[in-house]
């Protein structure tokens, strides 16, 4: 059946411009950062109760989240150094090469860099990436994080933010929060959990100021990693119908890239955080039929069907973010309906060869 969503609750809500800067490939093949307005008022100085970011190192700066963070920091006039590996580092002007699995490379980048903050985004970004290379996933996510932590300890970095994932909760149901025992059953989830635990060891044993963020399903313009949502929207834009294998009542936990960036920076600038692990999520899950409904409301000539409801496979209904709101002031701002509409427009512009709106 065709899934629909009533959007009456969104009536009267002020529209927000969720255009977010990402990268653009120039005709010569070089990649540059695009600087556009984000949905927030730019912060060009430290607010009361915020720690000074100082000089910032962003690992994985050529990835989806890393790129958006670097762009935001540049707009805030923060002294930021971007690092990544391979072709990404070579293609991006001003980006330095740093393989996080190579301890000596990490040390060479941080030594003498005068970094006050490290935002560690350099990792395998999801279970759909490198599924046939489990050892590499472990080396990058767990080993790479350990290298960052040790180098930060040796060189006195003021704060380290470790980008983890809500996937550590695994196949649970109902509401979860930071006190819920992780129950991951994948190499990806286990590697991220190992990174968190290594961080906690450095916090407790060596006094390192570090925070791990359990980010949920980040979406938005600029994502290069294929996802179900990306495929669904691209198929819809071609005017083709879709049939999804996901049950209509399965919970999703999409988090707009803007909110992911702001959550990361909130953790980086918090003067003092009592907790060390935070959920950076949209909070209450949205069932797949409602996600589909948002898209088919935008494109009513296209039909999208979901698999029959399956109460056993519904998953987590809410990844609570109250602790992040209390301790670091994080609050997601982008409703899924508006974020998806913006993403559809961006992908349509890409499809037509037009620049981002």
C-alpha cells in the first residue's frame, strides 16, 4: 500500500533554511569546501559558559560529518586543520594526510600542532561500509581511536571528541538511554564500542578530557556513502515506484547533518560535562511508513510500499537525548519533514547538474 503521513503538526512552523556546506569537485578534479549559511546564527566568539576551542584538528575531514564540521568551524573563524587519507586528502586543498591507524603519522600531525581540541571523525562510517573487511573496520574504528587518544595524552590536547554511534545499542526494543547496556551484534558496532571503552580508560586512568557521541543515522546533502534513504529518494526523483523490504512499523532514527554538527560542537565547547558519553539523536523514532509518507507527500505520483508490519522487528522506539540537552545544551532543530524536503531538492539539483540551492 502507498504510505501517507499527515503533516498537520507541521502547519505554521517557520521554515528554516537547512542548506549546508559540503564539498564540490571542480572541473580540474580538485575538491573545495563550500561556504554557505547554515541554520544557526554564526558564533564568532566564545559564549558565556563555553570552553575555548582553540586550534582544532578534525580527522576524517573529507567525510560527510567531517566536511560539514570543518565548514562550520571555518565560518566561525576557528583555526582548524583538516586531515584525511588517500585521494580525499590529495584532492582537497589545504588538507593534510593522516592515516589514523598509523600511530607515527598521527603523532607527526599532532606534535607541534598546538591543538586544543581534536574532533575525531576519522572512522568507518556505518555497517554498510566495508562489510567484507571486518579486520580493517576494527583497526580503523578501535585502533585508530586508541592512537588518537594516546597521542592526545602525550601532547596535552585539551579535549577530544570521539564520534561513536547509536548502533552500539544493537537490536533492542523500547526506549534506550546512556545507561542502557550496549547490545551490539556487529563488528562495526563492536569496534565503535571498543573505541568508547578505550576513551573511558584514558579518562579514568590518565585524566584525559574526552567525550564520546553516539550519533544516530546522519542524513542530508553531501553524503557519499550509499544508504537506503538515498536510494529511495533517487528512485523517486526518477519517477519510479519503490518496494521496500523494511516493515512499515520499523523505527528509524534519522539525524540531520546540521544537528549532528551542532551536537559535536556543543560537546566540544561545553565548559564542563558530568557525563562522558552522550546520545546525539533526534530522540523519538519515526516509523518507516511515516518516512515514506513524507516523501510521497512531496511526490504524490510515485508509489512506495513497505513490507508488512512486524512487531518483533520494530527496534528501538526512542534513543533518549535528554542527557545531552542537560549537560551540553544539545537540542535537535531539524524536523524530518523539512530535512527530507531539503535533501530531495538538493538531490534534484544534483540530478539536473545545477549547483546547490
